[in-house]
C-alpha cells in the first residue's frame, strides 16, 4: 500500500493572507464596469426625460403667470398697432431730485401715455395734478443708478402704469413713452 499524502488544509490566516488579496479579481472587470456603464445610462435617461421636462414645465408656468399678470394690468400689450399714438396724453418737463443725491443731481423727463380713447385722455387731463405728483413721487424714490439703467426703464414704465391704474381705474394705458430723459 502506498501512503497517500494528506491534502493540505488551508487555515483561515492563509486564506486572508496578503498574497491571496493581491490577485486581480476578474469579477470586477466582468460585472463592475458594465454595471457602472448601465448606471450612467440610467442616470442620463432619468435626467434628460423627467427632470428637464419638469424644469421646463416650471419655467412655462412662471411665463404663464407673468402673462396673466400683464393681461390684468393697465399696461395693455395686446392693443392693435393701428391706434397706437392716436390718443397720447403728455406730462411735460417733470423735474425730480433722485433718491440719495441731496439735491445735487436732477432728472428731467417728459412722459407720454398712449391711451385707448379720447375719453381716457380727457380723464387724464382732469387728474393732471394727481398724475404729476404720482410721477414725481415714483421717480424721486429711485436712485441714480436705477434711473441710469436702460433695463430698469421698462420696469419703471410698468410701475407708473400700475399706479395710474390705481389712481384712475377706468383708464387703460397702451404704452408709456419717455420723450425726454435727461440726468444731470
């Protein structure tokens, strides 16, 4: 009878030895990288299709809300171009000391209100003093940097239009024009 060598049984210390850990695990290559690529595709798909759609819908809702608020204001953007400039009430040479200037700077402006009808123009003439005071108060509350900003002028027109609507609710303003706008 031949003596058989007993099989070597590895101890737990030998299993966890650094020599065994340093071997490259092919499972990472076969499963890890494709799994990682699949995750990237899923994240891209979710972002492109769901999150961007919700984000765009949110922007659309904001635009719709802005459009609704503009429709409710007295500043009527939807008026037909044919009657623009037909009924214009002009507030000439309004002189204002802007905020925080201690009277050292001035704004000279003339404002034209394009109105829907002759009746609206007559109503504005009747309230001349009230309208002029509102314009002076509005312009005097603004700083020089605000008044110098061209982008700010559109919001200034909207603000003046809203205040006209509050003073005289029956009036509809098509547009507001600055025929003079001089800062010294």
